[in-house]
C-alpha cells in the first residue's frame, strides 16, 4: 500500500472535529503536582505550571493544545494506578476528537520518567496524542489491575486513540503486554524504541494502522512471544532498522509495505506476514534460528506479494525476482551511531548490499537523512544500497576515518602540551 494512501486511510478512521487552537501552555517546573483547580483555564499547581497540571487544563478546555517543556527530567511522583483524570499515577491525556501535542527541547534534554510508578502516558479514547523531541522512560505496567483492560503499553497506552511520535526515544519501560507502545493508529518518525521488556507481545503494537519512518526498534525483550513491531490492519515501514528483538521483528496481520529496511537478528523471525506483502530494497538477515522454526520470512503463500531487489541470509523468503539476493552474508556493522537521530547498521566494505538496490524505487534519503545514491562499491557508478542506510563512497569513508584519527591525535597532543 502506498504510504500516502495509508495515511489517508488512517485519517478516515479518526473522529471528525475542528476545534480552534488554544494558546500554548508552557511548563515552568519539573515537579509532579496536580492542578489546583482543573478546568479553570489556569495552569497552576501551588504557583507552578507543571506537566501534570498543564495536561489537566488541556483536557478540559475544549480545544486543541500545545504543551511546551523545557529541558529537564519530569519524574512522576504521585502514586495511584487506574485513575483516569490525570491527578495520580500516569499522565492521562486527551478528550475525544481533540489533539494535544507535548513538545520537549530534544531527546536526552527533556525526559519524562515514570520511575516505575505507572506507565507514562495514557491517551483517552478517540483522542489524538502527539509527542515530539523528548525521551520517555521508566514506565511500568506489571500487573492486570482491571481484567477488562490488560496491563499493556509500558510507556504509552493509546489503544483507542491516534498517536504520533516524532524525534522521540522510548526506552527502559515494561509491561505485561507490549513493552513500549500500544495504539489504535500510530505514526512514528525518527523514533528509537529500545531496551523495553514485557512478558508477552511486541514492543510497538497498533490495533489498526502503524507507519514507521526513519525509526529504530531494537533490543526489546519478552519472556514469551515478543517482537519488534506489529499491526492489525496495515503496516508501513520505510528507512527503518528493526534489530535484535525477541520474537519476530515485524508481524503484520493485514497488508504490509516495507521499503529500505534492515531487519536483522530478531530471535523469532524477520517478518511474519498473514496478508499481502510489498517489499523493496530491504535486507532480512540472521533472523530466527535456535528454538525458532522460522527464519527471515514467514509469508502466507496464498497471498499476492510484490518483492523487488531484496536480500535475505536464508532461503525462507520467496525472493526470486531479478536483482534479489538469497543466502548471503549481509556484512552489516554493529548497531551504533552513524549520524542522524537514530542508531543504525552500516553495510561494511565488500557487502553484497552495496549498490544492489533498484534505483527506480530508491528513496532520496536514507534513515539518517543522508542522500542516496552513493558509489558504495567504488566501481565509478552510483546506485542505491539495499537496506536502511546508504554507505558512503570508499574515498569519503577513508577521508572520514582519517579526519577522525587526526582529530584524536590533535586532542591527545593538546592534552600532552598542557
């Protein structure tokens, strides 16, 4: 499914509303205090505008709202699970048909930490929650307080709502189900979801639609049947890295579209697809094995699939089109920083992924935001690479390494001369 059509479809599933945009609510304290008088139009908790107080006011003013956070750690400190008015426990956000946007000063600069008190955010049914430029950690949903509402979404529970995350880190959260995020519909852009833990279920789950672009989902664990990302109706993955998760990296119960993805070393399998699959310029490698009977791919053979210029390390994927690579060693480097907002895996020199993609469906940038194509194999002709990351041209890579080495020598010399 085309990404534009996917986004249009997601919008059609949302409630129709057109409230006016209110003034921005600027939080001026990292303390966790409830609002003095929720609904009076004033963000005030003992003379301070806290994150909790700002959310309580935004929930009641009948308008869309922007909540601005300064740099700092906003630690939740008021016990009380299961309360949905935002006064205790997690931060209960939204009202049906309205949008609340929470915006920080940047990943690592603004941190919302639940300190295992509760999950971090809970979005009201039919609401829209948008979170930008911050880190979310420390959420915990370890028990089933309500049999009708499983303890899912350690960081964010938006199971009946629309969720958008942009430039966000979601890390070190836990839940019985779905360690990090549970949403009705979700769009993630330049998001890292890592080191979250659950008893069961994928780290990121959308009941209906899930769209990932320039994201990394890695190192998420589960005791039983975990996974990276999962969607019920439609799942779109572009320029994204899904690596080293328990369970399958990608699980799609409906349609699945993958373009320029790196799906590597997931314990259960690479991709489990029960509906039609479109996949271009992507690599699935070293998935499954051990106790898992699956490998890189587990597709429904009765469904129509469009598979162009992909690579796999085993023969479980039905890649037979010209330009496909099967049974290869992808020669991928470790998951680490290579520039851009997320950690990625770079194809090493000599990798069969270099210059092996179909240029006709190549994206203009890679996961880091770096331009495509480069002449990665050094043959004098630039073509796109398979996977989420476009390797630099050999001369550029050598120059970058030399520059880094020179900088290190200069720093050492400077300190010796002090």
